[in-house]
């Protein structure tokens, strides 16, 4: 007998008939000897309707009252589903988040779970009842017993948190697609269904806009080792398993606000190659990295900064043993990248730096916490360490620094994030990915749907392609190039609760009035763009930086896959796919398992489709998302 947590989204319970169909599915699962806890969302578009009612009353409704209002949607569903189960002869009881004991921060509309009191829940399970829980909601721990909601995707978060608290055998997420697909089936009908994906890969895809699972739910699954499976509400297909390495012991107290960083990692076997003043036009990155790929040069980080005039900078890091080959390729191709209109003035310049190191903080607790990266930058600044390059992902923030400052940087970060020496990673690329890429093979008593997981196979290097059309880019010109500036900049954004995604620091340095300066660009949610620009412009003179430029007409297209490590041609293939469609790349940022490009907003969908086709991710079956 297994203890299973099931979650059904709004479309799965969107009508009486669908609620009855869900009840039949639950009933069959119980009859095979399993104990079931069910987490449900509000019916169909109920939440949207409640939001509309509120905005008709007030253009800026009180957040406490919004939580009080929105929490009612799930209460309707739990009562109806419990009734449907009872009609089938299955004992069931409906419970709100408060009744279950989901205790959260006293933060309306975006509360995080602190802990779950499981005593009452366990008692009902032991009595043979199906417990039907209202997702998306909890109750504050401050003594006032305030109803709180968890924000968008909160029912996913509720379900996985309950599974972690109960130590359930696994958690099933039922949705309107048959599992996790290689991309959005509304944009590519031939998107392919995956049998399994790692939590790290899913974290990246979820945070890049893949709406099948919320990143916070994946974060909890990763931290507590909860086996997840995403399945269709309409079929009996096996779905997609989201797998994680066996977790280290982690307390269930402060469930979502435990320390965000699990390890500090470093790699001193690195060198940097930068091409300055390459033309800002389609095909440049494809040409450069195509030649790098042909020479079997494996690059680590790649960054392309925001353009300046008609030119751009591209930098990448490689390991020391292949530096000479990488430098030779860059030097040979630089003349070919020269601007034809003014070759003498705009010639690309190759810059090589040997004595560098990459230091990283790693952990799945960084999601939605703007202060984590800012704390890293502030820690390095206090230690007198200047940052040369920055790379960000959902599970890691990496900085390139001088090699002679590596030990100082690592020790300072270990102290700041309370990481014991034994928890420190040494060699960020190999060790981190290896430790998180092993697949769990949970046994489902319902079928042998997971059996493919137990057969060793090499997944394709790129698992999925994602498109984010909800970002804006901010560029700050002439930022003083000295320790502490990144800390001040991103600390200000964190204070205003603005999360940052991509961060790119220009490799081109100018000395103005005796002060070396660089440009820095980063992306934020589009809804935060104007506020961020206003705030940063107000402090520009005080902090000594130049113009703040906002561009909201951008799209970010990304590829994700743990198998990209050690595959030199992956970036080149992505860039070539964009070049063939005459899509100009405005920014590039990479991590170990992700490559992201910023392109013009109107070219975003075409970019995704081109990249998906280039990596041959399409299947033979077309998926239609139910209305």
C-alpha cells in the first residue's frame, strides 16, 4: 500500500462532470489499496472571476481582503469533490489549508510555507478517508489566524509540501497535458512527451515559463526528495517523472524558507577569452561558436552583453588545457567578424585572461528570493573581491574573479551562507551536476509506468526549449568597475522585492575621469520594469553611474539539458538556428544546464520554433491542449 498525494488543477475540476470523473479516478486508486490525499484548485476560471469582481469594487484592492476572497474558490471544489466521493461510497472529508495545518508567513498573496501540522491529516488517513485539501492557501503563524494565499501556482506548492510533510511515496500532478513536453504545445504542436526529467532541468524550464509545474513546487520536491509525476486528467498515460537525487536530511520546519544555498563551489582551472567590438547582427555568434565547435573546444560560461552602437562583446570561459586552441580560434576568426563598413575602426579585438577562477553558490532555495544574489555580491565586495563575469540560473549563481582572490571569496561565501567546509563543492561543473543527475526510480503500485527509468540510457543533451515573453531588460551605462557596485545595485533591487533573471556585465572597459567603467544589463519581470528604472535613475547620480535604459520589447528563448556538459556544438547549433532565421541575438547567458538568448519580442515565437526544430525535439504525435 502506498500513500499518494494527488493534485488536480482548475481545468480538471472545471465542471460537475469533471469533478465526478476525478472522483472515479480517486476511488479506483483507493480500491487498489492506496491511501490518498487530494489537493485541488478552484473550478475552471473561478479565481479569474473573483479577481474581476474585486477590481470592479476597487482598482487596488487590499491584499488581505483579496486573500480572504480568493481562498473561497478552492473551498467550493473541496466540498463538491468530497460529496462526489461520498456518493461513490468512499469516506472523504474536505479541509481548508487552515484546517490541514498549513502554516505560512504572515505575507498576503505570496506567503511561503513554514510547516505543516500533520496530526489531524494523519488521523483522517488512518481512518480510511480520502482527505480533500484546498490548495493555494494556508494560515499565518502570527497568532491572528489570518488566511493567506501562496501566489500563482500555489496548489502545486501545497501538494508537494504536503507530500514532503507526510513522507508520501510520491505526488501526482494532474493537468490538461499528458506530462512534461519539450516545449509549449500551443506553439509547437509536435512537442514531444518526456518520460523523465531531473528536478534541476525542471526548475529551469518551470522558471522560464513552462507552466506545467510551479518552480516552488519543484524546489520543495528537490530539497526533500519527493518523487513527482505529471499526468493528464483525461487519460491513463504514464506521464513524466520529475526525479531528484537522494536528499540530505532536511528539517520540515521552515519548509520553504530554510537556507537557500546548499554549497559553495569553485573552479580555478579556468581562463577567459573575450571578443570586443564584434558586429551586432545575426550570425556572428553562430559563426564564432560554430568554428569553436569544429575545433572541439568545450566552453563553460558564455556571455554577450547589451550592444553599444553597432557592436557587441562576447566572452566565454574554457579550461586551461584548451586555452591555446580557444585563443587561436578566436584570433583567426576575429578579422572575419570585422565590420565591412568601417573595418579599421570597428575591428574585433581578442582579449585573453589566464588567472581567473569561477566561484558559485548552489541550491534550489534561490527561487523568488531577490536577496540571495545580492548577498553573494555584497559578501564578495566586503572581502575586496571584484566580479568580472556573472552567470545566473535557478540553482546557481556564478562569478568569475581573479584566481588569487578565489580562496578569500570561497571562505567569505561559506561564512555568509553558513556552509560547512565538508559541504563545499570543488570543481563546480562536474561535481554539482553529477550529484544531482541520478534518477530515483519510485515504484508506483498503479502500473509499471516508471519502468523506463530503471533502464540506463543517455538522454539527449537538450531536453526542452522555453520562451519567456514577460521580461524586460534594463541596462546601466558606465557603472564604476570596482568591488561593491554589483552589491549596491542588486541590493537596491532586492530591497524593492524585484527579482532579477539574467545578469550580463560588459567586457569592454572605459576609463572616464580616472575611473574604469563598464555597462551592466539584466532582465526583470516586465511588470517590474518601469519601477526598477525609476528607482535606479533616482540614485544614479549618487552612486556614480550613467543612463538607465529600459527595453520591454524583448523575448528570452532558452534551451535546457543536463547533457549539454562536454558537448561543444550545442551553443553553436542554437545560434545557427537563430541566424538561419535572421534573428539577431541581443544578449547571451549560460549556466551548466541552460543557454538563454534575448531576442526581439516579435521574433520570440519564431526563435523557439527554429531552435526546437534544430535539435529535432519534435515527435510524431500532435498534442492539443483542451480549452
